[in-house]
C-alpha cells in the first residue's frame, strides 16, 4: 500500500530536519518542497522545490497533506501566514512525531506540529497547532505550548509552564515550573527563566521589555 504524499512549505535549513523526521517516521512520502521563485528546482536531501506559495491552490488538486517546514527564530509571522493560507485552501496538517521522541498518551498535540528527535512530551502537556518541538527538548507535566511556537533544541519546560502563542524559546533554556511566557515573546538561549514574561517580551537574562 502506497504512503500518502505530503508537501513541505519552506525550503531552508529547517526543512532538512523535517525531512529527516518524516523519513524516519515512515508514514508519508515527501512529494516536494514549496519555496521562493529563486529556489525553484533546488534540491534538499534529494527532494526538489516544485512550487512557490502562489502555486498552493494548484498543488491542492494533487496533494492533501502539508507541513510548514520554514524555521522560526524571533518572529513567527511567516509560519503563521503560510499555515493559515494552506489551511484556508483545504490542506490537512498531520502531527509528525519522530520515532525517537516520547509523547505521552495523556498529552495532546495540535495539527501541523512536529516533535523532533529525542524530545519528551510528558503527561498532561498541551501543544497547539503549527508548533516546532525541537530535538531533545523536554516538556514536563501539564505544560502548555500555544499555537505557532518554537521550543528549540534542548529546552526544558518544567511542570505547568505556559508558552504563549507565537513565542520562541532558545536552545538550552530552562523555564521554572509554573512560569507563564506571554504571546509573541523571544526567550534567548542558555537561560534560566524564573519569572513570568509579558506579551512581546525579549528576554536575554539581563532585562526584558
């Protein structure tokens, strides 16, 4: 029985990580990538850029499934725009989980979210739509990650932490249990976050705004 095809929307470095997880998961066949006009015909790990954003309505006639494979550092606007564009057209966004990740049966994951190699998503965790739960990150019990967030490599969200919509948490950062991070925040890498952060904060460990 043939696997359903999926297209990846975004043709940068993060797409390589997504390709590897999808190949390892083994549930979908990658049909190609969607990128910018200047990227047309480029190949990424053997998969060709076959279209641009403008071609998504035409692609829907042939492919049902999509994943946003554009990375997110600082701003989430582009990932949100592409996700909503594709959803409104009628694409389906599966949850993609690396076989080396652990996701509790008591956790919930939203559509279009990818859980990457070695990540742990523990009991009671809720992750929204179109999120990146990156390699070796740990989401402890009852944490909440709202839509369109990137929890970067090696991050630890302790129990009951909340990450607001569209936020980014940098590699290796540890967030204390129960802390709430607002919407559209950027939390730097390698930090210890012990207090709540308001919407639109830029936290570097020295000051926040």
